[in-house]
C-alpha cells in the first residue's frame, strides 16, 4: 500500500484532468455535487452520481471566460469521481481539444483503471476549492493557472487536504473553451495552523448535516 502522501497524485490524475495530450510534467457555473455532504468529507459507503452530468461550458471567449472555465474544470473533478467510469471518460473526452481528445481520454481511462484497483467506485471522493487564478495569453490560446485546495476522502485513509496549482492551455473550439493541455504542480502549501488535526470520528460528527457548496 502506498503511503498517504503519494495518494494525492493518483487521485489528482483521475479526478482533476491530469491526463494531457500536449506535454506532461513530474466546473460549469452550476456544478453537480454529491447529495450527502458527509460522503464528500469522509470515506464514503457509496456515492450516487447524477444521471446526466454536463461538462463545463458556456463561458465567454475572452480572458474572464477562460478564467471561469479553468476554475470550473478544476472543480469538476469532484463530479468525475462520482460518475460511472464510461461517463467520466466521455466527459474527459468532451472537455479536451479536438487534436488531443482521444489521447487524453485513453490516458484518463488508464489512470481510472489504476485508481479503481484500489478504490472501487463509491469508496473515494474529492472536493476542490479554487482560491486564486492567473491568466496569460499564449498565442492563440489562453494559459490559466488555478491554485486550489482539495479534500481527499478514501476508504481506509484518513481525510486530508492537498494544495495544487493547475496550469491549463485552453483553446477556443466551436464557441467553447477546451483543454489542450494541463500541467499540475503541487503547492504552494501553507503551513498547518495551530489547531489540532480532527480525527475521522470528529470530522463525521461535527460535519453531520453539512452539504457541499456548489
């Protein structure tokens, strides 16, 4: 079994669009969420995915729209893990640029298969909260960086947070922003606060009845 620290890249590879078609390195505005707030914050007994989960779309083809699209793509990771595998792969393909869609879908499927070997569907959840962004024009594309904190809850693993910066290359296709490439970098990670870490039991008790924020 891998140590907890190495779980984050494996989760991120599947949940937050780590498969890229244009180079790799070591959320629509109304996002679907798990209906039970607790399953998103502790090792869940099961997650029921929405029957139809549209991919992020409808953003303006300018810098502000690219920023919103990138934030939505990052947040969409939580929905992907709750979906049936075939639907998640189809969603991944739909978010990719035409030139890289099949490669991204194939790499995503491979990563998803590896993840399911340890955590079957319903045994893991991932919540992403973007905190800051930076947008830079890149020739005919937009380069958008998203810094976020993600909460990982998996059966047999204590719930924990990871800090990540995503760098998207977004290209306009058929009136939508599509992902041409995505590079992940861990951090920057703030120092832990002075408060003691909550146990799994305390997390469950104190967050009973909470619902994820869309």
